[in-house]
């Protein structure tokens, strides 16, 4: 099976190389035969990539320890659930995952465009196949990146090393694959943008052709980041969900620029503006996905998420350089053809608010990028690595984020082209009043954390503006159709999915930021060593040591302490954090437990214990509003799914009619 898998990778190199060249020959010779062959090479790459993936999965499931990758990431004790996720637990497996997702996506693109976009399709295929060629070459030219490398001859392992304890979590099944779906998804609009530049078809057709691909990639990158934060929160035992770790930042940056791109393209579609800016944004987003992959594999940054030292980092850096040189050279050669037909009519307009939104998002991305690169640059120049920690990011990003929240709230209230003072005053009145009421209530109740007060006030402002948009639209729909208000609201959303799906995403973002604000501003913690019957009190909650249990398995020793959680003497429930020691890896690991409500998490970590004395070193944290992060993430994804859902033509026409009526109602 290993030979089959490796042979499939060799075929992937050949088919991707052929698929890179064949479309260009088809364009030069104007041969439909060559074009058909190029399309078949895409399907061929998809087939051989799936064969290679199936071969690796078979080796993992059957515990073929002659395969070095299987030996390193599975064991006889590993459950089938985590055996499946071991596919992408290591460097070579994750590269194969990149390749197979890209191959499948490219095949779908060819199938979707088999009867349209024939002028640019050859270049789209060639660009995507060049990316596939890079990833397939990485696997066949480097033993450390070959998922089918064999253990040394004469070695017959009876058991494997198993997964790192950190990876034995449901997040391992979801987080990497959703991130990769997001990363690879952004390759599609990038390829279309470059093909549009090459063919000089520089209208908004490439944006319209790839809108669903862009939203699809954004949805999965959102899921990947949210699940990654949840995974860190429940696995690492430090009580937080985000530490501005370089590899965390690597997946956050393309999400930020991708979000900016999704907003910016609306201006090009409606006003034929920002053509250059949109090209720059999609190039930046795709380049950051490659940069993120480089960070994980290069070993240039220290992170619990990275694969450690690897020679692959230089190849990824070189590939990233080629992408930037190719893209920017192509962009500069077409600058005179990318001039906008229109200009901003007013600084007080929806176009201006979208542009400010973009500048703030890009500012966040550039700040994070500088924070990631500065330690690398400082070490290269001075020989000393200067650490850029959470305080830097918090101090710089927080003010930008607050301004961004305000812009998110004000944007739906401003008309396109030029907003009148009377219209703006009318639209801002109710959200402004709600925000003032919330502000006063927070101060009167004793809140003194400045950022929290501003953030909660802005949350109220933004949510009110979005709810007003839903209410206004539903009321117009009700007047037009005679439906009851609830049905009118559902019909309105379903018949104009892009607009109202976006509003749902905005609500999700605000819920997420509501949780971030509470958990950062008002967290409390206490840690000490206690024995049975003793308690730790934090923020009005009491965690009492009830019992201790210890047992051994063939793989590890487990110590579990059960605690009772109460509030002002009222019993709430029990938690049972545990400490594990893995024999084969000589590695301890902490498994936390929580008592969760919408108001807060009581987060308990068993740092250490003594089986002889029964003493337990315990850390208790009160993390307010953390559940709203996960709720906000779910709402964001739901909004994205609504926005991406296909519309029928008659529904689109009716949606346009409703848009006109809503605008009239606003006036």
C-alpha cells in the first residue's frame, strides 16, 4: 500500500506539471483538443490524490508500522476517532491534505466552468496546477515530507509512538481540516484574479464567478479559528483561548484580509471602484495562507502549534516570493486598465464606510504581521530574538477594534453615494439612544473598566442598528405581501440572502466581541495546594475538594480529583479535572474541567497531585462570558451559510424589488 501511495504522488507530480503546461499550449495553438486534455489532467490529479489519501488512511487504520508516518502518529491504543485525525497530525500528512483539497477544488472549478469563462479557464487551471505541483514536489523530494517513507530496513515495530496528548481532542478532527479548506479555498479567487489580469478582462466578472468560493473559504477559516480557540481553551490548561501565538496569528491574518476583501468587492460590483485594491487584497489573502503554512513548517518561530525545525521552510519562502513577484508584476503591468470609472461622491457615504472598514482590517493584519516578523528580523540582524507578546497586540489591536465596531454599526445606516444629514440623524437616533442607556447603566452599576464600557456600549449600538435593518425590511415586506411579521422576516432574509446573511454575520461578530470583552476585562483566578475537604474561593464561587482517584492503563497513569462547585452556598455541580502521565513519551498532561453557564465558566485545572498525601495543586479561574465566543462563532457561520446559499432568479428579482422599496421607505 505504501508503494501505491508513493506511486500516486509521483503521478500527481506528472499530472500537475502537465496540467500547468497543457492549458498554455491550448491557448497558444487555439486547440480544443489540448484544452480537453488539460481538463482531463485536472480530473487525473484529483483521482491520483484521492488514491494517495486512501493509501495513507488504509496504512493508518491497519496500523502499518513499516510506514514511518504511521509509526510516529498512531499506536495500538489510539481510538479510531483520533486514528482518522492522525492523517493531518504531522507535516507530510498535512501536505497531502493540502494537495487533495486543492485537487478536488480544481476539479470542481473545471466542472463548473466547462461551458462558461472559456477565455480565462486555461489560465485558472494553469495557476492552480502550479500550486499543486509545488505541494506534490515537496512530498516526493523530501523524506521528511513523504507520507509513505518507510522505517529503516530490518526494523519491525510492534507498536507506534502515538499522538501527542494535546492532539487527542475533538478539535484535532475539526480545526486543521477546516483551516485547510479555508486556505485552499482562497486559491480559487486568487487564480481567477490572476487569469483576469492575464486576459485583460478586468471587470467584476471574476468577483461574481468566485463569490461563493470566497464566502466558502471565509466560512471554513472562521470555523478553523473559532475551533482552534476553543481547543486551546479546553486543552492547554492555561485558562485562555488566544495568546497571539505566531501560528495562531498565521491563520488570523488571512481571515482579516479575506473579510476586508468580502466587503471591498461590493463596492466594485455596485460602483465599479477599488479594482486595484481588490486585486491587492486577494493576493495578500492567498499569500498569507502560504505564509501561514510556512510558519508552521519552518521552525523559525516557537509555538506549540508548529511542526518544529524543517528544511521545507526555505522552499515555502521561495514559493511565496514567486507568488508575490508574479502577482505584483502582473498587477503593475495592468494598472492603466484598472482605473475606476467612478469616485467617492462624499465622505459621508456607505462607500466611504466600507473603505474605512477595509483600512482598519488591513491595519489589524499589518500590525499582527509586524508582530510575527519582528522577532525573526531582530534575530537575523542582531542575533537576539526580541519577543513580541500579548501586551503589544492587545494595546494596538484593541483601539482599532473599537473603531471597527463603530464603523460596523454606522455602515448600514448610511446611504450609498451621499448621505443627507436628516437621513443620518433619523437612522442614528434609536441606536444612539440605546447605546447611551447602556453606557449610563454600566457606569451606574459600578463598571470602571474603560475598554469594557466602550466595547459593551458599541455592542449595543451595532446590534440595535442590525435589528433595525431587519425590522425595517420585514415591515416593508409585510406591507407588500400581507404576511405576518415573523413570516415576513423569514421571507425577507431568505429572498435576500447576501444582504441579510451579512447582517447575521455582523451579529455573530458582536456576540464574539462581547465574550472577548467580558473574559479579558473581568477574569479572576486563584491557585494553591489543598487537601480533601478544603476549598478555594474565587469571585463568589467556591470549589471544594471532594475525592481523589488514580489508575493506570497500558498507555498512561491518570489522577483525577473531583470538586464540588457552589455559589454563595448553593450547589451548582461537580467538575473532575485530571492529570495524566504518558509512559512511552515520558510526558505529563493536564485535562481541565469546567462548569459552564452563559454568564461565566468556572475553569478548574489540576496542576499536580500527590497520591500518597492526597494533596492537589489546583488552579481555579472565573472566565466571564466565554460561552458567547462560541455562540458568536456559530452565528457567524450560520450567517455565512445564509449568504452563500443559492438564489433562484425569481427570488433575486423579488429581492431587488424589496431593496427598492426599503430604500424608498428609508427616504
